[in-house]
C-alpha cells in the first residue's frame, strides 16, 4: 500500500478526533471543544492470556460494574468540530503542524491493530493511493519508521491515560455507556469544568475509583440481554432528554 498526501484537507473536517490527555488539555486551552465518548463491554470472566484482542481492549479500559456485572469501560477524549478543523488554514495547511495530535501524525494508518486498513474507509482522494507514492504498509505492517513509532506511542499513551479518564468520569458524574461495537455515548461537558478535572485527575494519581455504569442502547434486545445477566440497561430514544448523545450504529428496534 502506497500513500502520498495530496493536502486536500478532507481528513480535517467534521470529526471527533481522538486525543491523548495532554493533547485534550492543549486543545481546550486553545479554546476548542472536547467531548467524552464512552463504550464498554461486560467482563464477567478474564479471557485466556493468549487472546490478543481482549488484551488490547483491557489495556485501554478500566474496570467498573453495571449492576452486578463486572465491566470494562473505554473512554475517548475527542476534539469535536463541525466543518473545518479550527487549525485548518485557508491554504489547507495545519496551523499547529509541529504539535498536531498523534492521530493526525499517524493518519491514514490505523492505531488499533485489529482494525483492517482499507483505503475505502479513508477521506483521501483516489490519487493519494497512486502506485508511485511512498510505501506506507506491506503485508499488514506499517513500513514508515516515524509512523510506526507514533503508533506505538499512541498505544502507550492510551494505556497510561486510562486512570486519568476514569477519575475525570467519576468527577463529572459520567456513568452511561454504549455497548462496544453497537454505538457510543457522547458527553459534551463545559470546557472549563473538563479542563479543571483533567488537570486535577492528572495530578492526583491514586487508584481508579469504583464506579457503577448504565448500558444505554437503542436496541431493546440489548437492554434485555444486559438485564438478563444482572447489568443495568436503559433503552434510549431520540426524543429522550438525557445529559448525553447516543450514537448508534443500527436503526432503533
């Protein structure tokens, strides 16, 4: 797979851009919005030690409960913007290029090793994938040394930031989550409040607080399934007045 950026700017529009904790602090300090995005899975038993996908999920999530069900919650701090990124200039150049987020440095490669790399899923135009471009990936392995190092750093940060995100959620009373692979729950806290709690959580250290979570879904079968194993589930509808947005991957049933 070969890739050469055309500087079209397509990858800099209408995004929820995953950030590290440090990047989220800078993003808010620059006067921009950050959302808190939650997904989780019931985790009643520990998976086999050779289950690499489960190990990856475990590294980027924290232990919690839903009712009587052990659960692992993954939280994403995401830069949110409609239209152009606030750092995209009229010349389609990045205004913070030297300190742009890791996910921007890595694009169009994938950070998650279990997401297959597909050009069709990217915002880049066809000419970006020309056969004479620099080699990006071969046989599933990223060939660019800098991109590969940034992927490794992003994965490390993702694990190290988990306790901070857990403390932020506890402080802001964030306790609703979507079932992983079914959707996301998106909170949009006040900028100043979120920045304050991120800074405090990063300084405090200590253990991850105990927390109880509610699985929300637009699928009635999912809510019933969660309840059947002792978890707490709640059916969400578009007209509901809730302190978060539910982004489902399937039509409501």
